[in-house]
C-alpha cells in the first residue's frame, strides 16, 4: 500500500464530529440509493446462474444457447464499466445514474416478457450495458462526497455489496424460481429500480455536466474498446466449451480482440480526450490495488461458480439446495464487514490484506481434500473462511486503489478498478473450466489404467458387483462395467476439483508476497497525491 492509504481508511486525526456536521443528508440518501442500484446490477450477473435450466425450459432453448443468458449480460457490462467514468464527466453522475437505473429497470421488465432465447439475449445485453453504468459511479461517489474519517464506514458497505451480491445471486435466484417462476428473476428489479431512479434523479448533485466534452468524444476509441473487451469476454466465456482455438469463432474473436486492443491503447495515449483515462495507472496505489482486485475477482466469481458445480454434478443438489448451502459465505461477509471497517482504522492495511489472503488460502486448502461425500457441514468452514477473507481484502483494496486518487480522476479510475475485478472473474472462470476439463481426462486415464484385469482389487470389486446384479436377473457383467466406469468418472471429477483448489491456494498465498512489495503507508493523510 502506498502513500496515504491508511488515512483513507479513516486514520486522519481530524475531529469526527466536524466531519459528521459536514455530511449533507441529501447526499447520504442519494448514496444509499446508488448502493441499491449497484447491488441490483451486480446481483443480476449471478441471479440466473442457478436457474438456467428453468429459463431454458421456459424459452424452449437449446443447451448450447442458454449459457448466453449470462454471457451476453457479462459482455455488455464489461464494455460499459470503463466507459462510465467518461460518460459521468460529460453528462454528470446524476444523469448517468438515473438513466442507467431507469434503463436497467425497463430492460428487466422486458427480460421477464421474453418468449424465445433471441429476445432474452437482446434484453440481457441492454440490461447489462445500461446497468453497468451504476457500478463504478458508487465507488467514485464514496471517495468524492465522504470525508476520509467516514471511509471506515463507507468502504465496508461498498465492499460488502460488491462481493455479497454475486455470492448470494444463486441463492436468491434459486429461491425465486422455485417459489414463483423464472420470470421473477427479472421482475424483482422493477420496484427497487423505480425507487432508485426517482431518488437519484432528485438527490444527486455531486457534479455538473461538461457537455462541451462531447465534441471531443473519441468514437473510434469507444468502438475499439467495445470490440477489444467484448471479444475478449466472449473468448474467455465460450473458449473451453468450444475447444478454444480449434473453433473458428473463438479464433476470429481472439484476433479481433487483439487488433482492437492495439487501436484502443494507441487512441487512449494519443487523443486529447480518451474514452478511458489509463493515466490512473501512474498512481502506484491504484496499480497495485487493481492487481489485487483482479485476483479478488478470481476468488469471488471463481468460487461462486465452482461450489455450485460440485454440488450439482456430484451431490445432485437442485438450485434451491445449492443456494441454501452457498448462503453461508454471504452470512460470513455480512458479519465480517463491520469488523473489517473497524480494523481498517486500527491496523496496517497491508496486514489486513495478508489476513484476508491467508483466510482465502486456508479455505481452498481444506477444499483440496474434497471427496464425493462432502456436504453442507464439510463445506461450512471453507465457506466461512472465504467470506471472511473476501471482506478482509476488499476493504483495504478499495482504499488503496481509490483513496489517494485526485477528484478529477476518481470517476475514470473507478471504472477501471471495477473492470479489473470483472476481468479477473472472467479469466478465473476460463482457467477453472479448462483445468476441470483437462485434468478430469488425465485423472480418468490414470484411474482406468489401474482398473484393468491385472488388478486383483478391481477384479474382486467387479465380480462382487456382477454377482449382485445377477441376483436381480440383470446382465451382471455389463452393468458392473458401466458402474465401474461411472465410479472412475466421478472420482476423476473430484480429483480435478482438488487440482483447481490447489491452484487457487497457491495464487492466494502468492498475493501475500505481492502485499509485501507495497510500501508502508505514510502516517498522515494526503489529498490527491499518488501515495509513494
């Protein structure tokens, strides 16, 4: 952590009473309405994940199409998140947020009325793109309107919402689709969306529009950024299921993303008013914070994905049972948030991050010993460690990355910071899926080698199973072989899960070394400097 990171966490010795007196109630109301909007937008990334089967049946969609209900939202959102800082400068936070909230609400209503997969994908693209504008705006507002002495309260709230929403998404989605129907995955946004739109339109007055900047808007930069990030997200989301570069669409998307990236970065560093201000990375705090945010995205979205996959494929859980099991992490985050906020004013933020990453690594280390019999109680401690670790990391990371940014850069920096978390999640999911697929094949081959006719234990097991099936008048030998293949496949899947958890454990432990590379924060707060 650099510079004045500790100060941003609330260690400025200024009188808290004066900071309290300076807080405008209108700004507080506006801020909490923005937090609700951000919660809805992030929640909708994962709310459909546990209910894709219900949506697929309702829309009569194919198994290869239904994944796009989630992928289309992610691609659209990942384009909007970095763009939001520039849009906020041009039209102001008030207009951007109110329009985003209203558009997100209308797109949610449209998604509930979809009658086929094509309509659903279009509505989800609109929902993800417009809703993505709400996420960075909250981070920017928190570090703009609140005095440093209040950030020990505000930062845990933002960190909790940013991590809790995707974690409980499967739980909320599973409950809604079971208790009502899949349409309520989207209808649930309407009433809160209307409230957020009205409140933010009437209460946000943090900044003024700079409409003159619209004349200098870099349209080529926008197009190249859209292709770069959209195609990259497509490659990461669809690569494993489509056999990566053996698929022509994946290859074309990868080339398009690479070419567009070159154009985008060239424009970002040469035009007067770039679509994304990459100069924020000159701030050492921000650069390190973004790296940590990327890794947190892997931990947040990767583990939110892999637990349900295990529970569904191995334990046979339905979406509601998966949601109830996953809720443990959400509760752990909820109770850790105030503790993390208080600790951020009492201890070195680097130490907080070390504790968080150790907790993360401990949870994944326990999961390395996974078996096919693990259930709610075996997953209980790893999930608590995960929830605790997330909050202990997110609070200091937010403060490190954004706490020392000057007000003029905070909006653009917030978009980039949130983008790193989403990209981390996309990369993490791609790697996890690839490892699961490849390692499952490797483990299956090794298990099959040990289940040949030269293995007495395998033969005894086979004969016992065959004799048992023969008593029921079945072809014991053929049924026994099928059973043995099924057992080997199941065990291969379990071993591939263990490999993923080993990789994640190593990654989180490596982050401890990354924390050690950050200089100790200065004892007093700073303004917009870069913290060195």
